[in-house]
């Protein structure tokens, strides 16, 4: 089965949908994005994406200039996408946990939440960030 690497724009178009004021070419892009995910749902292709793409999508979904979603709504949409059986990503559990952590803690960026979750997976004992105190992992 073929795997398609999906970038931010495709995911955003699929998660947000078309807007009434979209130009015709934007509507075409929405339909193209929807078709990619229809193929994933039918099992014709598998989709994958990078951590950077996930972080960019989450930031875009919550940007007041773009989608303006709440953290909870953005996390829910991404959670549904990442949990789909046709989507293969490395570190799925960490990404899903990071979405939960990020949606509940407004002091964290998604990138920080993902770093904390990845650190926990790898056994790192402390997440270093010079801007703020991030949690100690595994109680050490």
C-alpha cells in the first residue's frame, strides 16, 4: 500500500473545510484534501505526517487569524485524525498524550507538550527549557 506524506495545508483544509469567501482555487484544494482523506478512509493509501506538521496544524487551528478554534476543539480534531487506523505516525501515543496535555495547560505550547511526552517515553529525567520550568519526568 502506498503511503502519502501529508503537509499542513492538506490537513487544515480537511479539518476546517471551505469558507463561503474562498476563491475557486481554494475550493479545489479543499476537495483535493478531502479526496486524500477519503482514500485513507477506504484503505487505498496510508497517511503519515511529521511532528512539525502536527505542531503547525495545531498552531494554525488555534490562530485567531486562521481557524480560531479553542485548544479543546483543535486537540479533538487532531486526536480524531491521529487515531484513524489509516494514519501512521511515529510516536502516536506521545502525540495523543501531548494533545491532551496541551489542551489542558494554556501555559504550554504544543511543541513543549510533545517534548515532555517524548522525554517521558525515552526515559529522560528533566526537560530543559531556559524560558520556564517544565516538569521533571518520572519523579527524578
